[in-house]
């Protein structure tokens, strides 16, 4: 009864009484896939995401050869950003630290990189060079590290004063540095340097660390990021190339770079120089706070002070504050009922019809109840057969006399005599059907 009441009050459990029509879910799924595919192709053709060409060393040496040349000299002199970066590439610097937190020093050098050797000398030695370049390489490799630093340092200073124009550099003791820088620029413009820096011992070449470090030492990569609106102070972390939106979920990371203290042009600014590390720690603390919200005393009480959830689940809290009385506590007429006794369903007495042979319901009084009587008679015969099979030492014969009429009794009682004779099965009360069991006991 409770289930029927709940079904009556729950609209989602009620049977649909509106119109019906055939529905083919497979057909609709196929049509939907076709429509979405066509729209995707059309929209991709009309609005498409920008397909910017990849940045390569060849493109750098071709588009801005003077900057590539100057960067090569800086790599030889050890004045580039990569040369003085520190861990995890080399020990030339201490790395970024924020107070006592210095993870770069903790982990040490895990990916050793020597810019002068890895970016300049080794690539040139891996390819067949002309006589002038080969002679310059031989002089460089045979000189001491101090001599190498003196040559490269002097030429780097002179080139900087000449605005990165090799033709304006005054003559001096620069050793083989100008020839080596010229040879690497020509090699990069031919497209050979990209493959050499990418080559490694693994079958799949996926490590582009050296290429990115070399590109980052010059102005080519920074200029490309500025042109594509990918700088940190223009929400570049969450953008694609150009003005197209990208990863919107990175807005929280990009937000901190928009604070002036983190994007200052002053190279000596403490927060700007350590912006990456500080923002990393800030995001780590925010993530940890989000995980620990249930146990932080103040934060866990905010939902009680600002009960926005009660507005969202207002139906639930309305039923909780104003519960409906249980259907078992009161009857439909308003009289109190026992709390442990629910309403019961009773068949109407008018359902006890005397119409002959309505279903399997027999008449209580006179009338055609032969079908019900035959059913009860067959049931009793099966019961007697089962009783007879349990009598191991008797040979039984069942004689059944059909009744002339079938009455109704609220209870039936069976009795049987147990002994050597087992002579008869008692007459069933309320029926005229009698069963006699004749037994002959064989004794040795």
C-alpha cells in the first residue's frame, strides 16, 4: 500500500498517459553523427584554428641572421642565459630560490648541458666543413679553457658595442671565434643544425631541450611570442597562437602573471625574477587548501554562513523542514491508527459473485462449482499417492468415491489409524470424498 501511495505522489513513477510514437534510437544516433561531422568540417574550414609554422633554427638563421650570429658568440663566451642558468643544466648558477626553498639545488644537475660544446662545437664537428672552418675548430679545441674564454669574451663585447653587426666590429685578438660563429650560422641556414641538435641515442627523438634552450637565448623565440600575443602579461598561457582562445582552465595560473609585481621590466626586481617559483608555490598552497577544506575550521563553516546550497536544493530542505505525515499514522477518515499497522486492502464482498464459472472462483452456495470441486479432488488424489509411496511394507489399493456436491469448510482435519492394518484414511471434514486404504501386511 505504501508503494502504491508513493507511486501516486511521485510523478516520475506514474505511467505515461499521453500519445505514443515509434522511436528508433540507432537511426537518430546515426543521423546525429552525420550532422555533427558535417558541421565540424564546415566550421573548421570557415573559422579554423591557426596553423602557425613551427619555430626552427633554420627559420631563425634565415630571418634574423645577425641575432643568430651574436647568440652563437654568447654561447662560446658563456654569457648566454643557458650558460649561466644553473641546475638542472649546469653548475654556473644557483638557480631560482624563494627563501629557504631551493628545489633546483636540491635535485642538482639532472640534464647536463654545455652550451659552447653542445650548441656550437659538436654540431660543427658532426658535419663536413670547409677548410677555414675545420682550421678554426682545430685551433679552438687545442686552446686552453682560459684562452677560449678570452677570445670569446673579447669578441662578444666588441660585437655588442657594434649592435650585433659583425662588419662594424674593430679588429682584435678574437682567435677562431668569428669563423666558428659564421660556420654555425651557415649550417643553421641550410637546415642541418635542427637535425643535429635533435639527434640522440633513442629510437624516437622527442627531447628538444637543446633546441628550446638555444632558441630562448636569442630574441627569435621572444619576438614570436610577442607577435602571437603569448607573453605572460597578455594572458599568453591560456591562449593559442594569435588571438584565439586556448586552455581556459589555465586562467588561475595566468592571473598571477598579470599582477605588475610579477611582470616588471626591471631585471633586478625580486618578484619578477622569481615569478615562476612564487606562482608555483601559491598554486600548490591553493590546491592543498582546496583538498583540506573539510578540516579547516574557518573554511568549512562558510557554507553555513552563506547557504547557497539551500537555494540550489530548496525542494529537499523544504521537505526536511516541513515533513508530511506518514500514511500509516492516520486513516483516510481521520481516525488515529496504530503506528505499526498500515491501511490494508480488502476485496469488496460484491466481488463474490454467484455467476457460474467466472475465472477460477467457486460459488459459495448452490450453483456450478464442478470445476473447483474437480480441482480439489485431483489435489487430494495426489496427496494420497504421496502418502502411499511412504508405506514401504504395504501393498495399497486406493478406492475413491467422487462426491455428489462440493461444500466449503474453513478447516479440514485428517486422521488415520496407525497399526498393522493401516486400514483406512479418515474422511476429510467438510467433503463427501472418502478414501479407503486397504493394506495387507506380509510377515515371515
